[in-house]
């Protein structure tokens, strides 16, 4: 079984042989996704820490309740408060990400050809509209359409 896994890794290129005939332990591979911006990453780490502490606190509150300890009631109250704080932390990540995208202009790549077709139709519609404006005849001054008295 072990040899089979090693063979599969070598086929995928995970484990390669160096020039000296030894296997390399670490091979750099390009990232599949771009790295998160620093403010967003900071908010995400903060939210994960708060959420994990909230889960620990909820577990302690549950165990204290099962043990009929005097600490159960304060732990339940603090768990409710930390749930509110954890929700705020998750919303903070979302808002920070949206603000970052607005301020720094993320360039989006179309996921399908549908966007390109819509864009072409929109440009054709605008071009037809602008050509239509150029061929319209301008009304002569005077008559019922006159708004000013000159």
C-alpha cells in the first residue's frame, strides 16, 4: 500500500528526485487562488479566534450545566454575549472585504461567454441609439413646442 501511494505521488509530480538522486521534501507550486488582502486576512483571523473561543465557552457552559455547577449560569450568559461578538466578527470580515473591493477595484474575469454576449448586445444597442439621435430632425423654433419667449 505504501509503495502504491508513493508511485501515485511521483506520477502527479509531488515527490521528485533531485539532481543528486535524493527525493526533495518541499516543492514550490503556484497558488491556485490569490492571497487575501492584509486587512481582510486580519479580520478573518480575528473572527476565527472569536468563533473558536465562543465554541469552547459554549462547551464549558454545557458541561457546567450537566454537572449542576454554580458556574453554569454565568457561562451561559457569557456564551450568549460572545455569540453576538462572533456574529459581529463574521460581519466585519464581510464588510472589510467589500470595502477593499470598492477601494482597490478588483478586476473580474468573466466566468462564461454570456457576459461577453450581453456586452456586445449592449454596445450594439447604444450604437444604434446614438445613430438614431443623429438622424432625428431638430424641430424648428416657434410653434407649440416653444418653451421660451424670445
